[in-house]
C-alpha cells in the first residue's frame, strides 16, 4: 500500500526539520497495528452477532410456547366458563320454577283461606252453656215444668233463651247437647226429661236413700231450622242448685247440613 505523507510533513522534511524515514517507519507500524485490530475485531463482531441471533431465535421459541400455553388456557377457561354458565342457567331455571310454584301455592292457600273465612263468617256461631239457679231446691211440684237455666256462661248466637228455657236451632245442622243434675234430699227423687219439638226423647231418673241423686247425659241431634230442645222437671221430683253450679245445660253446633 503506498505511503501518504501530508504536505506539512514534506515541507518540514524539506527544510530539514522532519525525518521522513522515521515518519515512514512509524506509519508502517501504525498500519500494521490497525490491520491486526481489524483482524482481531472482525471475528468478535460475528460471534456476537451469532449469539444475538441465537438469543432472538430462543426468544421467538419461548414466545411461541407462551402464546400456545396462553391459547390452551383460554380454551380451558372458555370451556369451564361454558360449563359454569350452563350449570348456573339450570340452577336459575329450577329456582325460578320453584319460586313460581311457591308463589302459586301461596296464592292458592290465600284464596282457600279467604274462601274458608267467608264460609266461616257465613256459618252461624252457635254455642251455649248455662247454670240453673242459686235459689236452692226446685220442686217437687204437682206438674211438669220446663227448667229455665238462667246463669249464663256463654251464649253465642243467642240460640238458647233463658227466659223460656228453650234452645231453637238457627240453621239446619247437627248439634251436641249435654246436661248434669243433682239433688241433696235423700227422701226425694231426682228426674230430668229431654224434649225435642214437644216430644220426650229421654227420661233420666235417680234416687239414693243414702246420698244425693246425680244425673248426667249427652245427645247429638240433627235439627232443622226452628227445631227446639229443652229440659223438663217431672212432677213429684226435685232438683237442687246453688252458687257452685251443680246443674248445667250446654250445647253447640257441630256442623251444618
């Protein structure tokens, strides 16, 4: 390669101030150093470029693997989400169905309750319970008398009249009646008769020479509206009552027919 010497250097060499041979030696040495550096540097650059290429390829592979893994996870997640969504839909469907059934049943029960209340309100409330008297002994008399129970305990529907001693059925139905009677005279007979529409249906009698006479009886009658039931003390018999309510007459409507 030809040597290049700047004009300044030639001028100094021409004037005796610069040794051109020395400069030539130095220039050759510098060129050799630069050539060695180029020889040593070039292989290093290619090596680094190759390593960089390998790193890029590896990153691409890792990125591809990561992308595939993410896609698989997305598929699994989508599948699980679909299953969960389906199960939630089924649960929601059955929940709504059950709620509809409950609401319908509740509405039906409310309607039935209202119907029953209407029927109960239309149905007369009939129940009575009375004590006889606080006057002590009644009888014996020469004739039969209707026993008038005047001590009211309850009288729903006012079907029993304490002034006459007569129960009058307000509606057609089945009724329950019960009475109890006592006397405290061992020398007198106790007797109570049960009448239905003026006809005697029961004759109850007791006499005990050592203690008080006692009678208890009960009946179930199917009555028409307006039928009457009452108790009678037969002539020649007596009955006793006081503040302890030893004699009672009770009854109530079982059900209409």
